[in-house]
C-alpha cells in the first residue's frame, strides 16, 4: 500500500520539484535514484560510474551561515558530512 501511495504522490506533484525531498524524507532516496541511474546510463554516457550515496541527500550549509552561528566563540552549526 505504501508503494501505491508513493506512486500516487509522485503523479500528483510531478512538476512541482518536491519529489527528491519526498524520497529523502521516506528514506528511499538511494534506492530510487540509483535504480534510475542504472536504467539511464545506457542512454546517457556521463552517468557511467555515478552512484548516489547517503551523503548526497543533503546540501552544504553555506560558510556564511556557519560563521554567523557562533555563540560564545563556538559554532552552533556543523557542516553536513561530505562537504
């Protein structure tokens, strides 16, 4: 049933640009994106050797935001892994 609900959600919000964040929230981003890459690398040459990993889920926190987060000389924000 969960698979059906996710498919319906995908159809409903297809062009709104939120699907990647849904995959991350549902904790299935690596599975779905790597399956897509393995299908499409036959047709798109630059996808050869590309693997979506867990640290690719999150964006880098801008350095300016980390610099602004200092409280009593200690930063309250820490950079996401892999950046």
